């Protein structure tokens, strides 16, 4: 059976998927509107839904790493406790720490794989599950997205802040911390840069909402910012964000990846752009090595 590629998907279907991904419409409405575009519309829409078997690039039983679930205290968060997927490299350590923040749907298989990818590169990686107070990622993104919307968003951010501090202070950590995240996690990465100040050594948001302009002056860590070329919702925030970064003398570099759409790093859907994702990840690892050494 022929697998539909990104180039074969109508831009109108991509736009609908963007609405669906950000919770503006539900799955049923997404498929209904796509089908209304013509016979091929529904097939294109269905091709965009994640297929997580594709997402695994590093097996959970890879000999280079050891993965486990950890629970820890999270005062001020949604339940006072948090759970995360902790992946340590082979060896005694200590290791520089990296927090991997999920999208707006909880700790799905793609994000766990990203944590394993970071560990293979020598980092102690923690991917927290913001849905833990509601029972954790439910096994599918639709329910996960609905669950995440139900959480107190301020307390959810505190859960991510506590997760960052947990992995930074872990007995296997050097005390140097980097944060990366995708979509909602990208915006949360920017947020953590503003609230953590000197506690954070490097931040790498992927297509995330900009930090609040008035808080940018609190950023002390260097930023590596990744944007998709065709992502009007997020990219519209960049001019103001950049102006604030410059005014505050924050060290940053920004890359726009030509021909890509929001979510291009996620290899479980046709939005994935192999070349751009590879380059962005290589830059991310190099950035962490530089600033967490």
C-alpha cells in the first residue's frame, strides 16, 4: 500500500491538522472537514495521524542506556507528585542533565524516544509526564490532548519546573541542565528559561510560543531556537521575542528550516522532515555539549 508523503498532502489538510493538534477542533471535526475537501482529503487526514511504531529510533532495551520510571515530589503542581521517564547512559556518570518536554498531549512514545536519543548522546535525560496527576498518558493522543486541557496550566508549568530541578539535582547529574521541548513543550522551554535564570545552562525550544516579553530580561541561559518555515501561528511571535532578547543581551541563535511545517521533528507523522529534523537534532546535541560540559 502506498504511504502518503508530506509533499502529497494538500495545504488545507495541513492547516486543519494544525487546528486539531492545538486543540481548536477535535478528531471527528478534523476528519469531517478534511473529507469535505474531496475524496482524497480524508485519506490525507488519516495519514497525518501519528503512527508511533515509526517513532522508535532507539529501543527501550538498547544496551547503551537504561530507562526507568521515577516519581518525585512536585510542590505547587497539579497533585504534589510527578512521574517521569528517566534514561541514563551506560557508565557510572555523573552526566549532564537534559529535560525533554512533551507536546500538548502528554508523554507519548515519540517523546520517550527523544529522551532515549539524548541518553545515547551521553546525557541523563528526563521526560516528565504532565498528565500524571490524571493517571498519565492514556495511550493515545486524542485523549491525552483532552486531559492536558483539563489541567490547571499554571500548576502544569510548575510540574515542569519541579521536573527540571529534580533531574538537575539527581545523584547521577553533574548539576548542569539543558531543556528542550516541542510545540507546547517548546513554549514551556522558553518559560523555564525565564523562571530558572542561572539554574539553567541551555534551552532549545522547537517551534514553541515565545516567552513573555516582560520576562525575557530574566533569561540567563543561551537559547537555540528552532522554527518551521510554514508555521504562522508561532512565527508571528518571533519579531517581538527577538527584539526583547536583543534588548536584554540574551545569547541566542535561531534557525528556520525551509519547506517545513510545525512538528517537523516528530517522525511519527508525515509532517516529519527527515533532513531538517536530523540537522536540528545535531545542532541541539552540539549546543548542549558546548554549554553543559
